[in-house]
C-alpha cells in the first residue's frame, strides 16, 4: 500500500488486491447472502458458492466483495501513525475491467485527515467577570420557596375566592344553551391563577364565596384541541363548594428537622447549607460561561482548515443522538423535531452549528493539550477507570473491553487543557 498527500487535509491511498485477497472477499460476500439463495434442486440456504456463480454469475458478488476488500485496506491505513484519518474512504477509483480472480488489480481511495491547528493567543484571554456572591437575600428567597413548597391547604373560613386559593367546585359547560361533552365535573379542585383552564375561566371565578353560583363566560382558543369548540363562546355554570388557602410552615428548628436533610437540624444550619449549595451552583455556572467564552476566543485566534468530512461525521452523530432521544419517547425523528418547536430547516441548521462548534473545540483543546504537554499519570488513569466502573456499575476489567488507556489519557488531557485555559484567563 502506498499513499500520497493530495492537499493539506487529504491523502490518497493506492493498493493492490491479490487473487487470494479477492477470493476471500468473494467468499465473504457469498456468506452474506447464502441463507437467502434459492436454486432448484437445492434446499434454501444450502446452495454452494460454485453453483450460485454458475447460475447468477460471479459479478453479482463483486460489489460486496470489493467493499470487503477495501474495508481491509482501510483498516491497514488506520494503523499509519503519520496522520489521523477522520473519514471513511472517499472517491474510490477502480477500473472494473481489470477486476480478476487470477491477477492482481489496483484500487485507490482518498481519506480526510485531522488538520494541524496553528494556535494564536490562548493564555490571558479576557473574559467578563461573573459575580458568584451569595447574599442573605438569595438565601431567604430559597427558604421562602421551601416554605411554600411545604405549605398545606386549609379551609378558608371567611372571604371570597382570590388568586392563589384552591376552589372546590362543580361546573358544566354550555354552547348555545346545549351542554357539550367533556365540559362537566363535580368537586373539582383548581388553584386559581395556575392557568390550568382556558383563558378567562379562572379570572371569572374570582370573588365567589363558598355556596355561591355564577355563570362564567369564556371564548375557547382558536387552536383548541376540540375542533367543535375552537374559537367559539361558551358559558360555564359554576357552583363553589369550598375555598382552600395555602398556609405556610413556620420557620423554626422543628420544621427544618422535618425536611430530613443530612446534618441539617436548625435554621442556622439550613441557611448555611443553602448558602453553600447556591455558591457551588453559581461557581459552576460561572465556570461554564467563562469556559465557553474562552474557547470561543481561542478558536477565533487559531488557524485551522477543517475537512468537510469531519463536520459531516459530527452532523451525523448529532442526528443519531437526537434520533435516540426520539425513540425513548416512541417517536420518529420528524415528529420529535416538530414537537421540539423546530422546522426541518432549523433542525438542519442546529445540527450544522453544533457540529461546527464541537469539531473546532475538540481540535483546539487537543492542540493546547499537546503544546502544554498534558497527559495522565498512572494514578489518574487508575482513578478514572474506577470512576467509570462505579458509574456504569461494571468491573474495571469489563470497562477496559470497551475503552483503552489512550482514550482515557486523551480525555484527562482534554480536561486539563480546558482547566488550564480557564485558570489562565483574565476576568475584567
């Protein structure tokens, strides 16, 4: 096998397929279809390759056989250390007239290779300073949320129904004086202001007192799911039985203990815990924002010509991931895209944008890791394998069947490079 660079990011391989290699490829091709072959006088799946070729001709096996042969040569190409191949074989060149079982013939293909990155400035990148201070006001807001979440509903003895109250009521809907299907319920519980019902309904109930009735006039939305009601006026006859209101818990040590938080038994301890959690959350968010900003700048400062094949591969990966998400919801890709609020065009644009960002980031981070000499120690490798084993609940020996030291080392080096870029940025 010989190869030559045809431009900065593409290499052409030329190789010879020997009669023995092609014979092996033909046998492989026939094995693929053998179970489905039917010839009179033979049981299905028991036809020999020789009989098959006499009946259908050996050329009927050429396409699959050539793919197999080229696949072997491509695997050989992947072992070359001078560059990293980042595409499947492209522009396969073959003279079909020279294909032979008795004489060697030549085949060539091109591949895209990982491009060299010329780094610009990557240390001292200026980024906007992000405030990670946690004030007492923020802590108190979180405590107020907790108190509301743990609030109980209790009967409202006096007063009328208002936003935030829960109404227990009967209702029946009418259109042109005729009750419509699905418009009736008894002892229904509804929090006023929650937006559960169509616009105007909950507002129309405000001011009612327990035991009172009222006609609530509404108009169904134009896009309502029941077509016979969409866009049409209706009247709901409402009878309010009871009003319930939220009564918050009292902030004290007993309530804090009822939350069953490890090591948190007092109000002061709860405040400290919330402050720590908010601080960690703010710092993590700040690091993410800074990381994105730094990487964006480092990419802009770098020079790299990326072969289209790298983008195409990443686009396909993006689409496959989305397809897997759709399958989890038992949806096809087109339906999932539509339910996500995207058109086919905007989805394609999103795939392209995500792929471009991921490819450029990966190349730049790898270049920084290489320039700074980042790698993984034996201790770091061992610790990472243990983390993966715990995450996937598998022994380390099993994990190593799927990944190797090189992949784990690269992963750790990437992380070190990203941390390095963030640590050497300048917040202003």
